[in-house]
C-alpha cells in the first residue's frame, strides 16, 4: 500500500502492521477517529505527514520481514 495524505487512518491501520503503535505515539485516534484522512490527523496532532509515513513504513517493513 502506498501511503498518501488522502488515506484514512483506518485504511492505514488495516493494511500496515504496526501502524497502530505509530498512531498511538502521536495520539492519533485510529479507532473512533479512523475516518479522518492522514492529512487531517497530522494537522491535528502536530506531526509532519512525511515523518508519520516514514515511521509507519519502517515499522511495517520490520514486522513483515521478521520470521
């Protein structure tokens, strides 16, 4: 999955293992607030989109490559 600003938080959590940990770190609600776009969630939490995206991709890649 290519992560974009238009993806919803819920979409990203569903398709990227470990994304929930990144969202928790930045206090982004991925349960009840999962319908928000990443752009809106980043703006609300004060984190840059690219920082969030890179952290999600990093943790997701580490988890998926662990045997």
